């Protein structure tokens, strides 16, 4: 029971931290001086193994509470990359219109790597 509470607190703390960063980034969303163009915040997330649910909750919160378009760069392992794509495509059109995203495969070094 103590372990479950520990992981729940840790997950909630990570989610709160992530949401705070997105909120700050959306408040700082402004024009780059002298260019006349706007810079949208970029969020990079890595998900492996059983972390898909936490990653999806964080991304949904970021998109839902952001007032600006977001750029998402998402790294995932082989098992999760297709599931991540499928879950994002299920989002409403209003959310998909405010994001651009790249899915990238996580690459791990070989175990017996020699320099």
C-alpha cells in the first residue's frame, strides 16, 4: 500500500510539473523581435515500456490547457510508437489543429559497444 501511494504521488508530481512548464511556455508565447513571426513552445517526451498512460495524460493536459499551438517531439520504443500514434489520432479535431508532432524511435546503444 505504501508503494502504491509513493508511485501515485510521484506520478501526480510529475504531471503537475509538466503542466506548469506548459503553462509558463504558453504565457511566454510571443513574437520574436524583428522577425514578425511567433515561436510556439516545443515539448519533448520520452515513453518506454509501461509509461504510455502517464505520457498520454501529460500530453492531453498540455494540449487542453495551452492557449497556443504546441510542437510535440515524442520518443517511444517499438512497442509504444504505434499505440502512441493511434491514441493521438483519436483526439478531437480542435486539439489536432493546435499541435504538430513528430514520432521518433528511441535508439539504445549496443551492450558490447567498443570505442
